[in-house]
C-alpha cells in the first residue's frame, strides 16, 4: 500500500475528501476539486504535498493560458536575436526550449504534486488540449524530436470554480470531489488551525452570526471561510464584546463585499 | 450481475461510460471501496459522477438500487461477493478500531455493539428487515457493523452510505432546479459557433505564428494570417408578456438578463407578444400599439441564420391560437391566425425552440390543449438550467 493522505496540521479535511484523495492517488488519475470560493480547494494541494513530503508545483491558469504553456515554450525570438550576434550555441535548439509547469513536474526524479489551479479560467478548449498529456504523462517536442515522459507520475490536483463547464471527455478521466461548505463543527476545527487563542464566547456568537448571514435570501455573494477569518481578526482587534456581535454585526463590510448585500443585511437587522 | 448497477445508473439518466466503469472495477480490485457500502458509495460517486448537480440524482438512484424499492430482484450474489468481506474476526475489528484512534475502553462498547448485531443477524437471518433492503441478504448490513460504517459514539463522520445518500443534501445543486442567471448564462454559451468554422473572407494577423515563422526563416519577415475567432450566432428572442406568464415574471426576467449579459452573440434582438403572435410583435414588454412591429418586417429583416427562441407558457384559449385576432381600433381581423403565424416562423427559421416555464401537467386540462399543440410544432423545453442547455444544444444542431 502506498502512502495515504490523512490531512495535515494546517488543513482540516472531511472524511469524504480524504477518501477521494486516496482514490485518486491509488488510481493515478487527476483529482478534480470543485466548491464554493473559500472552501480551501487550493490549500488542499499544499496540504497533500506537505503531508506526503512531496514538492508542490503550481500552475496558475489565467484566461490567456494555453495548454502549450504548460508543456514547453520555444523562444524563437531569443534564438533569432542570438543568431544575429553570433552567440555560441544557437544551433542547439534545446537551449531555447523552456519546460512549462507540467513538463517540470514530469522531470522530477521524486514524485511531485502538480496543482492546476482554476482550470475553468482558461479557454473552453483548454482541458481537451491536455487530455493526452495527463493520460499518458508524456508529450512530444517536435523541435527536438524528443519525448518528455514523466519519471514518476505526479499527483495531479485540478481546481475549478465552475465558471465554465469542463468538457465531458476531460471529466471522464478525472476523479471528482465537491467540497461542501463546512458546517459549524468543521468550521470550529478550521478556526482552531488559524487562531491560537480565541475567546470561546466570541467564536460562538461570531459563528452564529456568520451562518445566519449565509442563510439570508437573495445574497449575491455569501461570505466564505476566508472572510470569516478576516472578520474574526477584525473583531479581536476591535475589542468588540461578544454580546454585541449577534445584535449589531459590527464590521459587516468585511463579510459582505457588495453594497446590495449589506443593504439586505441592514434591512434584516432593522426588522429584528 | 454486478453490471446491472451500471445499466441501472444509465437507465436513470446518469451517463456512465464504459471507461469510467472500468476505472471503478479497477478501483474495487485495489480494495478502494474498503469492503463497505459506504466506501462503495464514496468510490462510485468519486469515479462516476463529475458534476455536483448530478450528486442528488446519484443519491436517489443509489438509494433505489440498494433499498430495493424499485429494484425487483435480490441483490446479485456476484455483486455481494465483491462488496462483502465480512469482518467476523473480532481481533481484526480491534486492530481496525485502534487504527482509527479509538481508546480501549471505547472499543469495548463498540465490540459489544458489534457482537449484539452479529447475534441478531444470525437469528433474523431469513427475511430480517434489520439489514439494509437486501431481502434477507445480510451482507449489505455490512455497513451496519463494519467499523467504517457504524455510527460510533455519535460521530457523524461514520454515517452509513444509506444515511448519507438519504440526506440528499445536494438537492440544491440539481440542474432541473431553476438557477441563478449565471447558470443561464453558462447555458447560453453553448450557442457558440466560432467563425473559424464558417467561411469568412476577412482574416486577421496571427502574431504568434508570424513571430515563429519569421524566426524559422532567420529573420526574413513571414506574415501569417488566420480567420478571426468570433461568435457568429445571431439570436431572436420572442417573449410572452402579460397574463398567465406573470407568475413566472421573475424567471423570465432572469432569462432576459442572462441573454443580455452573456454578451457572446453577434446579434441579439428581443421582441414581445401576448399569449400568441398574429401579424405583429412588440418592441417593448408593455404590448402597446405604438410599439408594434409587423412580423413580415421581422422575416425580411432577419434571415434564416437567426436562432429563434420563444419564451411563453403556451397556454391560451384554443380559439386564440386558431382564430384571427380582431383589431378593435382598425375594425379588422388579422391576416393570419396564431397557428399560421407560428408555422410561418417555422418555415422561415430552421432553428426554433420554445422555452416553457410551465411544466407539462400529468393530466392536461382545457388550457393545456394549446400547450400540446405548440409542443407538436416546436421543440419545447422547460425553462430551467437543464432545459435551457438542452434547448441550446438543439439550436446548434442542423435540423
């Protein structure tokens, strides 16, 4: 049996998630993680890497990212430039081939964790362009007549915010997990990881207020874990006493970022 | 046969491919289901389902299959063989529990509990209903007393698969729920036809290819062009306004917003009608005479390449659909009946769909006669995210 992921001191994972991570690792398939913003999708990869003592290679996807960028880039312009000044080594194309993040992960002697972060940001065709590479863990560089093959298959973790739908062919090859928004007990554990000494009454009141806000209808953007953490910091620094929290919800601007949402909260509070 | 679960999933609309199924088998050979129903549930969901909106459907199907409610026969031997490696050995259970981090005194309770279950299992072996829907087959009770499955010390993380599936907490993610505008926008994005596929004469400079080609030629400029990648889809949106559709005003306005916001069409034109279209449509939702636009003008203005989307509940008096509209101002009947007008649309535009916020009733009454009739003319879809997606796919097909 290979090494198993059981969570880490910095990351609280639910049972389901642990199972899924281990399924993906045993089957050597990419793990696709979806979930509300702030549920710790990106952190998961770091936690897996830490727990298993592997290197984490992060490939941040932007709207302009192309699949090719992850494999390798051939810097023709540099080569042309060098040739005009007669710099040595122009004949050696390999000098102008730079491996992307995926290529980097393939070349590691030790197994690494490759995080493809926010894959849905890229063009709709992007995931399809990576099918073969992720399946076979190899790609071909025509300029060098060379195949780059993974020495140790990296653990691939892909996150998505579901901004775009991913193609079926791609999904079929992934192990899928949806991170639910943590309930109150899980949230306490998460807070314990982030804070050293929190007043228990403060946490109780703050969590009650937080989950109350999340149930408000018609919110455009519900507050997430990271906003809760910021808010607790603010409450600590502000020295707000616990009994005021639920009544007034001070510093609500930390939790809710949209004017409209704040307006909804204000109206609800007035009604009470 | 184990394979029956596969067909059952597929028959209930969960599109499981053979590849995924093979992956599942491979995973089971590697013991990733941990010989429990809960483990099997988690494994199936991770491998076979790729969208949280399908979780609820999967939960339901899983429940049905394993509760034997709609599944007529008993759970097949072969399947149970795979699932069932009963942990009768108490020592083994102890080791397992220790691995899970239980203190020895806690273990005593659990073991007593397990022993009790085991005894009862033996007594009630035939047709006992203590065990999960197996018609007397004990093994699914596996999850009842395997340490991974039983609810020990009230810790909710050891929920049984049935309990987990039974909670159906992914109900909100179902696609047949009507969702926010982003869901609609996503669906509208299906309507994409990049002009790279159609033939346009105009081309744009391909900078990357030019740099590459120039570099390859040792600095001799080599300019490359490519066809532009822009959406060429044009859409004509015709919305019912006023009357019975008011109940769905919110939903329709969300659709409207999504269509406008998605901003990916080359052209989007929106017109309104009330219940049925005769000779005119209206440029504003208030259906006032001064805003009327003749249908003939639409046909002239917008060619057959337009995708036409009707939105309405399709419920009206049958006379409204088949009779001619009488204009009290001009004291004359419309040239065409509603039915004829819809047929003219169908003839003019090869790509038409109808989105209906009203679900098709089980027992159609008087007001649904036109619903049925219009359904015969246009491909009709329910106005939900799933329905919209289907409709958009339909619009992309050559009909």
